[in-house]
């Protein structure tokens, strides 16, 4: 027998090996990891095929050194999917497999079953002397709720389980321990079921019912559908009821979510509904827990997997449905090494597994809408908000009519009014730091990053200049390095400066700034969310971190301080992303009893995007945007691939792309644009160039790439040029 093994090397091929020389107590199978001699090294690899013969001369064949698994890590269907991924993204199979595995199984590591531990809480004997009613804690407070949860549960609950039931309670847990009401212990983490009082599902509204029925009737086949509904229209409820049926049929569900900070909310709803084992997979989960979750999905012990992008690689015993929540979200695309789209991989996975896949969004991406129009996906829509909340009203404010300042009169008045009514206000500004530019008024000098073609951003806390592209941090210049003048000025505003301005404008208000700087420490975000829910903040100023998915019932006014960023973006997806962002931020307003209000500030109120989006809604915007894409043969009417290079000088970076162009020129169905300097020419000392490939035929594009990629990889390697290929790029930056 000859074993074909994929090893993680840049060479896009598999290698033949003889069976191990030692006796094996069990047969080798496709999908098992092995150690093999490779050049002078020993590498971990995966058996992808078993054959009778090899093209390799027998004297050259070497034997497998060791076998790492007793059972395959992927079944044949999953392996076939990974092979498809390797072909589609033109990425070596060995490296695809490595990327798909949990880190503890990567690169030929032996699986060590380390027992993960967890913190567990129970009521102290002191607390047990009381009853729930006589416990000297204020009723309806978070602390009281934690105790009552434990009272109901009677034994002990893990920290994770408590946080899932009552989110954002981390600090209260420590307080309860400190006060002697709770006992904290570290115990071995078991895959035990922690069952909770079950939530009864609400009766579905007619649109939800129609959606659920259609999907449930198609559980035994590939059924791609778009669940198109504004925030709060009840999409999650549809997922839950479909999954209930899938679980009833003894099958598993995969739920992909975009952001890490979305997972706890989603998870809580799932926990309250289903008394089953739910595995969670995202980058903040420790490696041993990830492996445990992965194994649980593979064995079937976990019936539901909820996770971010990389959860799409999970091996399942019997997958029955895939949900991609907020399918338009950019975080589904990996932006380095294997540049895959988890949504697209999930689609192919569902097709190969013959199961339904639900793409949920209030703002489906144009590709998805197009597929629905073409009848490839079933379009299910939820036009109304579930429950009582009404659609928010949206107002555009022309900033040209305003003296140059942060807040227009309209927004200022609206904030004042909401604050007077004790409601919360969310202000949105997609720029962190204090000011994006530091300049000298005397000679015009601007603080630049020496490594990138970009300005340095001034941050006040702590005072520093920071490059948002390479991360370099510099001390603040006090005198101009060019002319020694001391009059240095900050231009523009980021969230830190806005926070400062707001404090002056609304001195009585409690202002909370939420961006990646203020939430860098673990648990910080949790704490903020807790504060917002408890009504301990009046004005929230944040970046896009706040735009997505959160449910803040007391926020009734949303202000977008400057929405012009995306209007004249060089990128062809700029307007799509802006439109999606605006709809998403608006979705944060007035999700409960009080009607919401959204105010957008712009210097270009006449821009067609606002007209279409606000007067006719996202579908009308999408219709026109699709028309523009059609005229330019852009996705979904054409297909793109972007070759990028980075080198110590431009000439080198361009030379490799020029070679690519020469090779690709013979393919008449591929249009080539470039090579050109990348929009961001220099990053972290490297000069960047790119070559865009465009074709109206996907197969032609891939055919061309298949022919030239192996040569190009070698050339780039030899020239010491960093080289990457981005299939279906989301941005051309
Ligand atoms: P989405 O996922 O589209 O944002 P959700 O499923 O989270 O919407 O629903 C929004 C709110 O409405 C939630 O609080 C949910 O519990 C509630 N809800 C959803 N469907 C119904 C229904 N059929 N009846 C009553 N309430 C519902
Ligand atoms: Zn100067
Ligand atoms: Zn830089």
C-alpha cells in the first residue's frame, strides 16, 4: 500500500509514503495524522489517500515514521471539502489541513488529553442558613439573581454557565465570594449538562412561521436560504425553532457568528432553550477547551456548535443545518494566510452534506441578494420587528449648514432631550484615538509613520503617537522636527477627543467610551455592557464595536457623527459597507417600548446613497448598487482575484507581478489590471504592489491561476518577495 500524505509546506502537492515499519495494532485510514520524513526533517501530515501504486520510483519511497491518531480526524466528506478549499483558494492542501485543525492537533503534535479546569460556584453554608426570601440581599439585583439561580440549581454551577445565564456579572460574582455568600472552587471541567429552566418558545408570527416551515420541510436536502430581516425581526427565533427540529432528528447544528463579543448573548439564548451540550469555538477560548469542544462535536456529544469564522472547520458526527448569522459581516473573511470566506466555505459544506444553510442578515451582501434573485437561494423575509418595537425614524443633517463643530444643532438638541428623559444615547464614530493628524501650522509638517505611508494618530491616554497600520508607538513631539516651532496642532477627532468634548457639552452626563483601546483588557467589554444595562451610563461613544448585534434596551437615540468616510472610498465595496453599517447602527435605536431615532451627520446629504437608503430602504439601495456592479463586470457579475506582493523595494515587488502578468496574458478571458502600487504603498517597512485579475468566467480565472501559481510561488520565494493570492477579495487595499 502507498499512503498519500499532505504535509504543511508551501509546495502544493501530496507525497507518497510506505507503511510504517513497525507493526500497527489497527489499520491506517484516510484522515489520520502521521509523522513522515521530509527532506532532512520529520513533519506531521495527514493521510489523504491510500493507493496500490506510486509514480515515485520505489527506491525513493520512504516509510511513515509514526501514526498519531487511532481514528480519522476528518471523515471523507470533510476531507473532500478541505480538498475543494485547497483548489479554490489555490492554497497547499497540507497548509489548509493545518489551518483547519485545532492548534493542539497541528503540526504533528500528539494529542495530550489535558484535563481543562474551570471555576465553580456554590452557595456557602452561611447563605444556606437563609432562604431565598430571607437572604439579606436586595431583591432583583444581579447578586440576588445569581443566588437565586444557585438556589434553584442546588448544587454548583460553573462560572461560564452563570455568566451565560446572567451576562456581565463577573464583578458581582467576586463580590459575592468576598461577602461570604458564595464559595469558589477550581474543579475539573467535565462535559456535563448544566440544565436550566427551559424557556418556552414564543408563538411565531406568520412570516417567521413561513420561514421555519419551509426550512424544516427541506431538512433532508441542500436548501440554501437568505433570512432577510431587520434587527429585532426575530431571525434568531427562526434559527432556534429550526434547530429544535434538527436536534429532534438526532442531528447537529453549526451556528456561525461574526464577533467574539456576540457569542455570549447568542449562547445565553441557546442555553435557555436547549438542554443539550453546546460547544463554543472562538479565538479567546483556550487551546485545551477548543480541542475538547472540537472533539465533542466530532463524537456527537455536542449537539450545537456556536463559533466564529474558524468553527466552519469543525468535524461533525452528523451535521443537520448551518446558520450564518449576520452573513454580510466582514469578519467571516480571513485576511491573511488562507484567505477564505467562512460563509462561502459553509455554503459548499452544506451543499456537499445535503443540508439547509440559513444566511441571516438585515443587510445581505450584494452577492447573496443576487443569488436569491437568480433563484439559487430561497429568499425568506421578516419585514416586521417582532414584539412591540417600531422602526426608528431616520434624519439626515446637512453639516454644511452648521458651524464646523462636532454636533449639529439637531443632534445636540436631540441628545439633550433624551438625557432629560433618562434615556441612553449612542454616538458612533469610526475612528479611535484623540486626533488622526498632528501638524505644524508654521511649516506644514505632519507626523508620519516612518514604516508606512500613513499618518500617526495621536492618543491622549497615555500620550503617544501611534501608527494604526504597523502598531509603532512614538513619543509625542513637542517641537516641530522640521522648523522647531512649538505650535503643533491636532487636526480631526477620534473617540478620545469626542469623549472630552462631550464632557464639556454635557457636564452632568456619564459618558462611556467603547473602542478597542478602552476594551483592550479582558473582561473590560463585559464590564461596559454590564454598566450600560444597569443604566450607569448616559452617553455611549464608540466605534463599530458598538454597531453590531448588541441589545441595549435603553438606547433610544443613535447619532452617526460623520458618515462620509465610505462615500468616496476608493474601494468598489465602500458604498455597500457604508450602507450596511448605517442600517446596522440604526438597528441599535429603540429596540423596546420607546420609539427610536437616528440622526446622521454628513457633508454630502445629496449623495445618492442616502437618498436610496433612507427613502426606499436597503433593498432599493442594493438594486442600484447591483446595477453598477453589472455595468463594470464586478462581483457578483464578474470574478476577482488579487495578487499582492511586499518587498523591501517597489521594483522587486512589481517584478514578480510583472512575471505573473506575462504568464497570465495568454488567457484571453482574464483581464489584468496592474501591477500597481497598493493604495497603501508602504506598510511596516515593506513596499506593496498588486495585480488584479478579473473575469466574467470563474472557471477561466481559476484555470489561469492554476497554471501560473506554482511557478509564481517559486519565483517569489527565490526573490524573497512576500506573495499572496486573495480569491474573491473583499477589499483592494
Ligand atoms: P433578530 O435575531 O432578528 O435580531 P430576535 O430573534 O432576537 O431578532 O428577536 C427580537 C426580540 O423579539 C427578542 O427579544 C425575541 O425574544 C422576540 N421575539 C422574536 N420572535 C418573537 C415572537 N414570535 N413573539 C414574541 N417575541 C418574539
Ligand atoms: Zn514646522
Ligand atoms: Zn506604521
